[in-house]
């Protein structure tokens, strides 16, 4: 498990200097931050009314005739029975219309609070909130190659997310800190999100008790009363597709829903394996699963905030490998968005998906295909927005900053077209006239600074200059940017008593039980 | 001007063996070919009715009050005067509504014939026809690096286009054959398209006489009468933005329109330099320019087939470099599509654009951004669909096959969602049930072969296998694919008398005048 030179170098730089020195520096570097996206453009609607009604009808048929399994969860079965479902073993068959009716109490939009109120996000409606990669056991960078992720990597990714202008959310398991015991990781991960960033974050879902710990730590950060009355976490509850709800994930959902904390209820589908090979069939199953999952959340607590999730990829029928950025996945992402809006639920899908082993052209094609379709699908919460590599096995330092740069494009696209008098620019066209140029005209002078999205990464130098300066590819540029961002990172200020209380809680809880690595 | 090893190697392989040997081989390798795209999904409409009317109103104001210049073209001025425009020097001011009225005779869709009728394309309506990169003076590949393009490179790119399943059109100047005299290049280029491919092609526009030569050569290929009665070329007429129509391009347009051959009438805009820095302002200028250009084509010959073009990029305000795959360019591409459809004209825009010097992640992000938005913009003719690198200075061998692979994705996306009984897959969901998997179910068995788009390039191998086999990045995979495609290339059959007549015409015309390199 070799540590990355890059990670170490920037780690040292970030750790260098005491608290006083850091505070003095703090005013020097301004952390840029963009508000979440609010779309001023329409959604791409690929399903017509007939198709939508057919899929909705079929999903209800699935729930009624086939049903879903709630595994090792007798209380869930009892809740379903009371709600009017028919129970047979662990199978729950839900009469046509019941799940949809139960879903109606879920809010169409909710605020997730951050410890810095300027970083609060509104999830739902015309908004798009973007969070980084979630879940990989490995990391990769240009110096250290591919290796198991550590808590140091985890902290670096939280810092990168904090420093990334177009990333609105600190996320959750930005990588798996494999050097920390499985039963204690969530403490260190949450502690990193809470202290190294001031953006909103996700809670642990790997055990119901860890979800409860997440709520406890949030109460230290925000105060008991605030957490009782507000949503401060959005956590990822995967459905075990097809049509199966396991007790671990449902247990975490129960904890969060009871505490009025938000959950993404997300079918996890590799099309062809966990769902039919057809788009309409997959959409039917996705809708059935989400209807059942969201309905269950509302049985726990009517009004609990939930998100209609759809993690969808397809399978390579030659090798069995999952594939990303494919047209079938895009169609499902677009179609599921329509289904979510008809349920008045916030929608989670898309991300910077790729199956590539390297942050190369394949990675970028697949990622851009997914990001563009995610925007047009009306996604409200985009997990894996940056840093995802190798089908989710790897969090990539370089791809994190590459993708994070591209996310700026979604912000500008979503703004749509300014048709104000300034936007129309008729004065400029008059001033310049046939055969002229606009570089120096008054309208250009007044507008050029904000007229175009600007990259912080990509290379626009002329060939000769670029070649003289080493002919760097995107990977090399990204390595430099990672170093720069981690080097410039400064921890956001925090009330010292809260910081102490958090540290003490983590230390105490970690000391209570022995390490477990399974 | 070092030749590429790759180019030479595959050149030798392609040249190896006589005609008889090649004919014998011909049956062995099947060249895959896909019909042009017909969209079964809606367009992305980012402008509402108010915005559209405003831009249309402003464009008419530009034509009426500012006007356009027809440079060194007294006959054009006379045509405009007769049509009712006001002429002052070279300035043509067009009364409100006149240009739009003149545009009404242009067809909303037309057939461009190929010598192989199976390769005919329908340009307009819900269709999307894709052609390769156009214009670069340089080529690049992994072995030979960046160097001036030669006629050997040109022929290789024509062969790659012919071998690319998702490329419908052989294009035009796939690279500039700089080793051939400027005044004779068009003969060799057309000869290559006509003999090495059987897909439709573009004519020369660099001199009116070269446009006439293109018509002559097409008559040898198709027969005089056929060319008189049908469109067999679509050629690229750039407008010298802002608002300027030069006599070279207009001269070529005149030749083609008189011969009923199609032209793309295309503003060439680097936003901030040749158009205002705002999207609405640029759309206004694009519309004014296209209205004037298309109207002029209809003054030459009412009913002449033309395409509403929009080549749009923005400028990096720091360096002055053109930028690609940006959100502003995407918005313009989407908006111009709406304007074109309201004029009932076929629409040309987008392509595999990038400013990157290498076929790296930057190139792929920028390209995918452009391709996806091109599809959703309702583009009917996509030039530069594959192979474009470094802002159009370079035709890249590797990027050609990378992009050409991605174009398959557009085909699948455009199909939309199959909601037939088979598409709904309810039997599969019933068969598999909760907790099962779909890999072996009857529906998967019946559908898996065609269910998902399949790459011929990208890597889906597991990490360990991929690493053992050399850990190739996309560039390395693409180098192999170029070799394979050029190695397997076989010339499509042609009537020997036509082949002789074409060769004789080219030889005679090239001998008539001395070489000129300016």
C-alpha cells in the first residue's frame, strides 16, 4: 500500500505551519465558490405521454403482481401489512396506486443545511446540486499509481472538494479509508467532512448504528435542536436490484427518516444483469423500486425528505464488465428524470462516470456524455460529479480536478440565453459593422470578463508555446492543479469548542470497541 | 515534413497486392456501414417564443439598417438591386422580410447522391448526416507526431472515413495535401473521394473555377444528365463574419447553385472576435448572415439546395485563442437549430471540436460536449464529426477513430426508447423476480446482441488483465485501430471505364497549367 508522493508532498504543505500562521494566511487565498445550479433551460423529454403512462402502468403491475422483497426485516413487513400491502414470506405485493399515494407526502424540494449557511443547498425543483465521487476502495494519481485508499487520501479529496468552485457538496465516502477499521471509518470520514470543509455532507449507511452515529455527530456540529428541525445530511440508500431491499440499507433509511434526514433511494442497476437489457424495461423496474422505497420511507415518517435515485449503467455483453457513458444509460437517465418529476420528487442520477482505468480520452468521453445528459435530464442531486474512475473502483486525484473544471460548463449551460438589451448586443453589431472585429468594441469591453466560462485547467496556448513548455497533456496539467489546490488549501474556521467536542466524541467512540476489518 | 511511420506502414499494406489479389480478398472483409441518423427524440429547445421572435426581429434590423457587404462582386450587387435591396458601394441593405421571403424557395430537405446508392444521404428533416474533419494543414499520429499533411495522409483519411461505420459522408478537405500544388490539389482530393470511397463527398470552394472542375469531375463519375438533375455534392461556403461575403466563396456558391449542387452557407465565428461576446447577439448575427447568404443562393437559382450553417466557437479572452466545447458555443448551437427549423432549412453545426494539441482528456471532454449538443440541437449535417484536433489545425489519425467510435453513441441515442412489448420486457421482470439476475433469462438471450451500443475501441477489461496486457491508454488503443482499419481497407469496386476517364481528366487538367503554391 504505497503512499502517493503527491499526496505526501501536498499533505506536508497543508500541514505545515501552526494555527496562527494558517490564520494569517487565510485572508491571502480566496476560496472560490459557486451556488448550486438553477436551470433556466428546459429538460430533455425523450418519453412521450403514451410511453410515460405505459411505464407507470407497468411499474404498478410489477409492484402488485411480482412485488418486492424486504429481507430480514419483520418490522418492515408489518409496516407494509398495516399500510395495505399483501405479505407472503418476505415478499411485499403493493396494490396498484398505494405506493404512489404514499409517496405523495414526500417533499418535492428540501433544504440541506451546511455548517456555513452560504453553502446550504436546495435539492429539488429546477436545481442541480453536485457532490464528488462516492465509494472507491482505491485511489490513483500520476505519481503513486493505483493503490488502496487511506484516510489521508480521504482528507485530500475532502480538501479538493472544498477548494472546487463548482462542487456544492462535500459528499460522503469520497474514497474508502482502508487503513481504518471498518467499524470506525465512519467516525473519521464524518469528522473530515465536518472539519475540513464547510459544505453539506452525507451520512454513513453501512450499519443502522453508524447512521445513528452520523446523526449524533451532526448534533454536536449543528446543535440538537437544529438537527431535530432541519435536514443536515443526505445519505445514499441503494436498493439491491432487482426488487430487493436489504435490512442494512433499510435500517439506515429508518434511522435517517425518523430523524428527518434526507436519503437518496437508489436502484443500483447494471442493465442486463440487475435489470432487463431494454431501456423501457429498466425504467419500469427503476420506477417500481423507487416507488416501493420512497413509499416505505413515508411509512417510517410522512414528510421525510427523499430523492428518486437511478444509478444506471449497462453491461458489456462480451466481458460482463459494466460500461459507462453509453447511449442506453443516457436514455434511462433522461427517462427516469421524467418519471421523477411526475412523482414530484427530487431526482438523483448521472455523474462523471467512466469504465476507463486511466483519466484518458475514454474517461473524458464517457464522463462528458454522462454529465451533459445529467444536466438535460433534470437531475437535482448528482453524486460522483468528479473523481470517479474505473467503474467506481478508483477515486482519481487528477480526474477529480478535470471533472470539477468541466462542472463549470454545466453552470453556464443551465443559465440559458440572456435576452436583455445587453445580451442582444445590437449596439455592438452596429458599432462593428461588416468586416470589423469585436475585440475592442464597447460591448466586449463591458462584458468580456463574465461573457464566457473559463477553465482553470485546460490548455489554450498556441502549439509552439505549449511545445516549448513541455507539451503537457491533460493529465500533466491536472497533476499540477491538484498540487496547487491542496497546497493552497486552508481549513475553514470552526468554533473551537465544537471542534473539541467532535474530536472528543470520535476518540471516545473509537475507543469503545475493538477494531473490526470485516 | 517527416512522413509518419504509421502512415507508411499501412500505406504499404493497403497498396500491397495487385488488382486481382485485392478482388479476391474483397469478399473476406465486410465493411460495416450505418445509414444516416433519423432522430426519434425531440430537439433541445433553449429559446422560448419570445426570445426567438426577438432574435428574428433583430436579425432583420441588422439586414435593413446595417446591411451586409458583397465584396468585389458587382454582379451580386446587381442581383440584390433587382431583388429590391438598397445598394451603397458594396453594402447591401435588405428590407425587412425580403431575405426571409427569398429563402422560402430553398428546399427543407434534399437527397445527396453517392456513387453507391446505398450511401445516399437525406439532408434535412429529422436526419443527421456526419462527415469527417475539414481543412487542417497538419496531421498528427502517435508515431510521426505533428507534421504537414500530404496527399498520402489525405488518402488515408478518406480510407478511414470509408471504413468507419458511423460516418456517412466522405467529406471534403479531410486534410490539406500540402505536397500538391495549391491550384491542383482539388483534382487529387476529389479523385481520392471518388475512387477510394463510395460515400457522398464535398466539392472545392477555393476558386470558382475549382468549383466548376468539381462539377465536371462529378459528371464523369455520375454522368452529365444525372448531375444536371440531382445533387451529388454538398460544399462548404464560409461567410467572412461579420456580415461579409467575399467573391471567392460567393463565386463558388454561384457555380454550385447554378448546377443545383448543395452548399452549406456558414458564418465562421469566433465569438468575441467575429461576433458579440453574448449568445443572443451572436445568434442575431448568425441569422442575419445566413438569411443574406441563403437568399443570395436563391437569387442565383430558386430551389437550389442550401444548408443553414453555424460554425461557432468562442475566444479565450486571456490569450485570444479559440476555445471549443464551451457552454456558450453549445447554447449557440442549440439556439441556431431552432432558428434554422423556423426557416425550414437543413442545419449544419457542431462536430468533434477541441482546442487540445493532443487526443487526450481535454480533447475528449470538448468533443463529447460538442457531439452531444449537436445531436440535441437538431443538426442535420455535421462536418468535423471525427478527426479534428488543435482548433482545426490538425487532422489526427487517432482522434479520427476515437471520435468515429463515439459517433455510434449518437445513433443509439437518436433512436429513443422502444416501447414495444419486447421493449417493455415485462416477461423478463416476471421471470427473474426479486433477487434474481437477468444474464440468462429468455429476454436477455433474445435481445443482448443488439441491446447495447458496442464500442470497437474503448477498453472494458478488468484492471488486472488490462495491466498485464500493457495498460494501454485510449491513444494506444486508437493507434492499433488505425493500423487495423487501414490494413483491412479494400477499395470499393468501380466501373473501369469511369476510373480511367477520371484519371485521364485529372492528368490532363493538372498538366495544363504550371504548379502554383500560393
